[in-house]
């Protein structure tokens, strides 16, 4: 049967049916009877992102029982995008995120990435673009200090203000706030979240490739 005769027959069926649904069906069948359909799309969107959690540092679960974080790293052709979200934090508190060699003290080689600020509900987020994958490393061939290429595969988040964790009771037995160098002024508080659920020598960034 020719295409013209098939189309005419379909439209006569539609006229007999007298419905919009029948018309749509006939039009679809008529189109299908014509030229070959375009090839179906193959594959579809592939999400190559790597997701993992940030867990409470020592003593934090007792003073901030809901403190947690989530990280998504999406590799790109030239670099990566890292999205960090935190929750269960003190309202309106500030934090500082570092890429670090070891998840817990003494932390090793550490690289300042971004501030992360909590809102009135204790939630916050930040997005950083850089190299956050199996190739992340630091090196100092000389100068004021010297060290060989050293990979940093972990993340750590610190209180920006040393008074915040101290007043919350996150430093049991301390008579004054603990001051650490983990912010832009090198006058931060203690670590609040980290990636210690991963092995020390195989942090989450080592699972990300481009």
C-alpha cells in the first residue's frame, strides 16, 4: 500500500471516530509510515560526581549532636567543582574549609579553600573550583621550607571563631579557647568536621579522576 493511500485511509478512520485523540493517533501513525525514524539517543547523562560525608571531629558529637556535612565533587576537563553543605551547626557561625593530608591532628600539609557560613538554622554551603582529585598535591622544592610532592586527599572544616566551640562546651576540660591556624588570620577554633571515615592514606579525593 502506498504512503498516500495509507494516509488517506487513516484520516478516514479519524473522521469516523470524530475525536481529537483519534486524530493524534492517526497523525502519529502516518508519520511512522514515512521516512525512517531518527536513531534513538544512546547513553544519556552520565553523572561522574563523587559524593561523600563529613563526620564530626573528636568531642563535637557531644556538643553538636546533629553536626554533619555532605560533599559532591564533579570532575571537569581542566579542573573540578566541589560543593560542600553543612547542617546542625550553631546559628550564624562561620567556618573554614581546608584540603588536608590527614583527617585528624596533626593534619599534615593543609590548603585553605573557602569560608562556609551557617545561616540562622545552622545550615550552610559553598562551591569551590579547583583540583580536587587523585592529582591533588603540594610541593616545596625550596625556600622557607622544603618538602617533596605530597598528596592531600582529605577535607577538614574548622570553627572560624575560637570562642564558638569553647562556649558550646566542645573542648571539655579546657580553661580557655583552643586557637588553631586554620583560617585567613591563622586564628581559628578547633576542627568540627572531617573525612576520617576514609583511610588516612586514601582520603575521598583519591577516588576522583578526570
